[in-house]
């Protein structure tokens, strides 16, 4: 049974991603590792723009404790891509993002070329111990929760 | 319940990995994405050295269709690391690698700083359709199977 | 004497570049290495779109034999950037690109945050020996020559 | 006139570098960008081990203001490499490193596969204004000066 490929319309927030020459590996397509860089970029970008996260000074930061990805179809530089972001689970101190990568320009019914998730645990920047998600970040994340 | 952290002795093959300045992200430790690069490096290196894979000319190549990682403890450049590799499942056309990252110099009882898996589906280089794993690769992979 | 910072108007072709979380290093700004990835992306993208280069099958490919960059001002993810591209020297078998990185949205008088050059020697894909630049690539490159 | 290829014996300090699957680009060899990551790794590793630099807390840090590389011969993952490091110029607030990459296991007469330089300007971490190189870093750098 082939894996289910999510659609663009399954995600709440979308971010443009330009591919790079280096994204292509020796087999001529975007390397599997690089998708996780797209994931990171989409989620943190949302936290910065909509939740007030400051990478260099916020007292609470999100650390990745788990990630996963399924790859459905190859893409290659110089393709323009788009990441779809949603929140699959929002806890007191952790959030699970659902993320999918699409070829840019595709409509809402287009199938993802890859999709996966990762979990951010929020910690105190100095002590690295888990803390409650600060209200501005939580408010931003709540807007992406899918039921 | 905290996740189980595998031990170095749980893996059959080990590969030294030198960290790089760029591996550290703005939070001062190796970025979550980079661990997947270590995974790729450990598995393909084994296929090249022990299974005769030639990245530029082998008619059958392994494409990643799924990957996942759990992160247990931070590490940072300039730490020396080691990847442990094993085969968790060996099918006709696909293999699931189990991989863990350790601080180099640790003994067999040392706990992994991260561990995960990825799945290679072997395909014809030109057509990209799945094919049976060629005998030399299969023989090499069989030696890493854990029961 | 501070180095001269080129302006956006000094470049013929411009390419949008989205930054990534991983571009920022431990000091909180885009790592010096990453600018070369922007350079590569801008030049090869132009060759693909305007000169007919096919990364996986063109019989003639460009290999980098020299590169350099001067860094004028820090930028950081999630900034949107733009690369400016021109041809500083076009020989029989080699081209020297001039490239600069700008904050996106800046006008033509805006100063580069970094600028540099790199040299592509064109070679036969199989033998890797230098060959004359094929006419479609040369025509594309000629349009970017500055005097 | 072909460029001069330095020898391993021309460098004072050597660092082992393990290549990665992702280092290879679509043309099957280590991408030109990646060499700068080796440069960064070699120089900062020396400052950390021999000069007491702490990436996360030192009040004075080195920022790259200029870099360059010449590429002499291709190398590819899974090759083991070695970086040679020296100091070509040591000023009050800046240092110019000379760096070359060798295939590991080669003797002192072996020619570099690539070589280049980069300039670190030392700045106050908070204000990012240039400052004198702190004595422990200077002492470490002086040991690598070549005349």
C-alpha cells in the first residue's frame, strides 16, 4: 500500500523555498537530508514572524527532539518549492509540527513530494530545561492547529 | 517515559565522523538536520567499501524513501563522533538501516546521543524503478542484520 | 581603506534566495561558507534557464577552479536575499562570474552585503578535459558581460 | 602557467576531515563550497584546542571578512582528507590563515587538492567592533606563522 501523500490544502501556513545547487546530490535530485532543512526553516520562520521568537536573545527556545520524513517523489534544483506547515499536537511544553514540501505553483490539490513532522520541546535558553511555551508563541501555534 | 537510548554494542559497524564548524547552529550544538547527513554517510560508506557500490556508475542505486531520528543529548563541534550501523530489516528490494551517533572514544556501553533509521529502496539508476538488491550489496547488508 | 561595496545596479541578472535556519552559524548570522552556495546557485541557475544546461545530461559542464568572497555586512535568516550576477571575463573555455549578495527589496543603489567571483572552466563531462564553451551557453554568458 | 600547488610540509598544523555523502555534488565530487567548510573547521578547531576559544561564551570572536580558494584536483566522498593550517599574516586585530586540503595518508611532499586563505577579524562578541587579538589566541596563532 503506497503511503498517503498529503495535499497543500492540508496545511495552514505556506512558505516559499528556493532550492540551491548544493541541494542536489550525486543522483541528481534534492538530497533526503535537505528536506529537514526546509522543515526547520518553515517552522522557525513562522515562530519568528508570528510568535516573536528572537534566535539570538529569546529566553525560551525550541529544541528538536524527534523528526521524521517520508519521500514521495524526487525534486531537483532549480525547482521552486513551498513548505506547508501545521500543528498536529500542541502540549504544555512541546509542539509537533506537520510539514510537507510541494512544488511551487501547484494548487491546493497538489500532492506533497515529501512530508513529515518534528517535535520542538521548549527550554530555557541558559539551563536547557523544559518550560511552558510562552504565550506569544503558543498563540501563534494555536492558529495552526488542525483537528 | 523517556526514550530508550541504544548502546554502541547494539550496532555492528562503526564509522568515525569529524564534526564541522557549520554543524553547530545558532543554539551552539549540532543541528538536528546534520544527523541525517551522518546517517547517509555511514550507510553509503559501508555500501561502497563492503558492497562494491560506485556512486557514479553502479547500475543499481539506493534511494531514501523514509527516515527518522530521535535526539537524546546535544553534541557540538569540535567533538569527534562515531556512527553505529546495523540492518534492522532486509527485504528483496529495500533495506532498513538502524543508525546511532555516539561520542567517539566511548565504550560499548555508552548511550547514543541520537538514533534513528532510514530505508533505502534499490532502483535502476536510469529508470528509477525498484529492482532486487544486487548480490554483492545483499551479502554486505546481511552481515549487519540484527535479530 | 574599506573595500568597495558594489551596488545592485552593477549586476545584470538577479535571483531571489530564501535563507534557511541552517545558514545561521553559532554567531547568529549567515555563515561565510554559505555565500558560496548562493554564488553557485545564481550562476548555474542562469546557465540552466538561459543557456540550456542540463545538470544530469549536458555533455559539457562547468567546474569551479577558483572562487573568492569579501564580506561587508552580516545578514541572518530569516532575511530574504537576492544575488546579482554578471560576467567579468569570458574566455574560450572559461568564464569569470562577478556575484554579489543583497538584502531583497533594496533598490539599485543598495550596497552588497558580500561580493566575490568564481571561475568556471567548461569540460567534457566524461573526460573532464577543457573544451570550448558551447554556443548556447556562450550566448547566454555574453548577455551578462560588463565592460 | 598552472597554479602552484602547495605541499603538506608547507603547513604547520594538520587536522583530519572525514568526507560526507552530501559533500559530493551532482558532478560526483566534493562541491567547491564544501572546501570552505573544511577551512572554517580547521582554523576554528585550532583556536578552540590551542587558543582557548569558546564558541558560546568567549568575549572575543573571529569573523570572516574575506576568503578565497583555488581547486587543483577533484576529490570525492568517501575519501579521507586532511587540512593543513598555517598563519600567513598576523596583525593586531586580524589574522590571515593559509589552508590547504590533502588526501589523507599522503606524505609531506604530496600536492594539495585545493588551497586558499581566509581572514578573521577579531571583534567584541556583543558590539561586533574590532579589538586586539587576546593573548592566548595570539600565542596560539604565533606558533603557526610562516615566514
